[in-house]
C-alpha cells in the first residue's frame, strides 16, 4: 500500500476494535450526536489500516488529507451540519475518478494520475459529508474475479491470508471485512461486487443497472456495468442507496420485512448443479430457516439451456463492448493513456485474454452478428424466463448461493476446484452472472462459515427496478438468520499475519 504522508502526525496507540467495527449508519450517528469525533474515528481507522497493510486492500491513502477533512467535518458538526454521512471515511474502488487523489484503474502506468474531477457517485457521498479514506486495490481494469494485481499486489482474504478476496472489487470487500472502513464503493459487471462480498463475508449490493450513476468510473461494458457498495449490514447498504440516488427514506420500513407469506424461489437445476457440498448444505439450511419463519419457498426450473444461454450471451457482450467502452472513457475524461498502451502494459495472462476475446481480430472475439443476437434475442429470452419466476410464480426474489465455493487458495486461483471438478476461475461468477445479464438488482448476504472458517454467501436477485423491496426483504432475511458481516473483528493481527507499521 502506497501511503502519502504530508505530516509526521503521530497516531496514538489505543484500543480501537470497538470503534473501527462500527457500521456505516452507527458511525454516522455517533459522529452526528457528538459521541465520537470524526478525527478520533478516522485516526482509529488509519491505525488499523497500517496494522493490516499487508492485506493490500488499499493502493492509496492520503493520511494528511483525510485527517484534515475529518477536522473540517467536526467543525461542520459544531456549526450545525446534519449531513447523513458527515465525517465518515469510506473506501472507493480505484476505478472511480477522485479529484485530487490518484486513480490508477489498477495499472502501474497510471499510479500517479490525479483526476481533475470526481465520479458522480463519489460526488454524491462527498455531498452527504463522507470523507474519502483511500482508493481500494482492484484487478487491473476490473478484469478478473480473484483479486490479483501484478503491480499493487494480491488482495488477501481477511479470514485466511492464503485465500483470494474475490474480485474485481477486491480491496473494497477486504477493507470492509477487516474493519478498515465501514463501507466502500465498488463496481459490478458480472459479479465483481457480489463475488468478493461472498468470499470476504460482507454485504454486497448491486443495484438495478442504471440506478446508480456510472459517469467517471472506468467501464467494461455499457450494457452490464453498474456501481454499487460493500457494507457490514443491509441497513448500511440502504443508507448508501439513499445517499447515491437521492431518494427519500419513507419507503423503508423500520421493522424490516415480515417473512410470513413472502414467496421466494430457487432453481436447483441451474444454481446447485456445480456447487461444493458444504455450500449447498448451508444454502438448504438457510432455505429451511426462512420457511420456518413463514416464507414460502418454491422450486422453479429455468430450462435445460439456461446456464449456457446466460454464459454465452453475457460473456459475449462483456468482451465485445470492452475496447470501445474503455477508449471512450479515456477520451472523455482526458486520461493520459490509450487503449493500446493499456493493452501492451497488461500482465501476461490478462494481455493474452484480451488478445483472445477483446481485440476485434482475436480468435475468441464475439462477431458483430453474435453480439446483436446476444442483445436482441438472448437477453429478451433470459428476461422472459426470469419474469416467469417473478410474475407467474409470484416470487419476490430468486435465491442461490452467491458463489459455488468458498474462497479458493491464492496459489490455485487460475483453475479452481468446485465439487471435485477442476474448472476455470470464471466459474466463480456462475451464479452472479444471471442478474448481470439483464441488469437485475442483486445482493449478497453472509450466511455463515465453512468448517475452515471461510464465509458463505447467499444471493437474492429481484425484478428490474425493485431495489427498495429487495433491500427491505434482505434486511428481513438478515434478521431471521441473525448473521451480519463476518468481519475480521475477532481475528487479531496475529491470525491475519499483520504487522504494525509506523507512520
């Protein structure tokens, strides 16, 4: 982690576990009510970030700037400010432009690029009083699912340092799980929020595509990309959604969602076909607990060819749109590089992948005709089948394990083992890709751990535009299960293998 230090201000040694594991809403309330100061909270988080620097969760933290911003927030509170996120430091994936703070997109060649503008979502959280704590590590150009970055280091899972964090929003998930920040902005194209949320044991929210602003965030696919958030509870995701969208709070129930009579669906043939036994066992236990709470859970079948249809259409769109999307982003925001330069500087395995599927002449590139078929034939058919679940069966959401396995070993991240089979790491997104294919809102909730102490996630996908009902339902499920973030509060520095780093 590169830390920009403009002063030699000493961070006092103090017990910080309680304060650093405040959730977003709780931290905001504590600062607003004068129970803690933003400066004290920020200092505690900085201390913890240094303690766990070897997780590689952050690329950049400007300590002097964030402390100065915290002091300004404290002055604003004294002057009467009641901004909803006043004085709360948040992480931001380093694919978001941040005015005055380096934005690398995960590339060494842009390590010192400082934008002159904020991404729209960053502007929204700043407008609500939040502080930018730092820029989270990510997979180069957000192209990957495991958290490996050749320039800035592999992001490690706070629950087991020999395991991947998931990606591409790897540092965002790890930083929330490790108690470095209460929430972080991420991005999701086929699962880049929900996969790392599942592996790191935090809540990961992917809004309906287009609900949250995407301007100023490095893209992959204009059809599939969405911004979103990581937090330690659904309540905190609700707060983030309110801030970023500017919508009022009245639609949310203080009591959460009553499970009685709620109809939920799952598709075992599509989402339990290639799943580790321990993950499937936990998933079925969750289903039984929801039924015991009064929910009606129905089995549905999305068709023999559903998974093949999803994979072919979504990955084809994903790769076909990448080159134009990135090139336009670079031009629009005056970023001092080109698509060609980025391609030439990629780590070998990613460069090979781009050469195969992204470049127009690549052997695996999607033709213009196949791309149009994916957009105009496959996507409507996928939507039709999902609508059958939501409309004909009356289901509020479709449930599935977020990932088919727990976090793989870092040394085995190219090919992973799932249910006794050796498969490509792309299979980690087998379940998340369905919501992405047609832009559905989805959320991953931590629902327990494996025998090895690795988090297991539950995904809920809802109809287009039903983000508020989804969040309410997710909060109700969270309360029924009694499980929130599986953050590393109980994992001391020793178990994380962390070392104290002086500032």
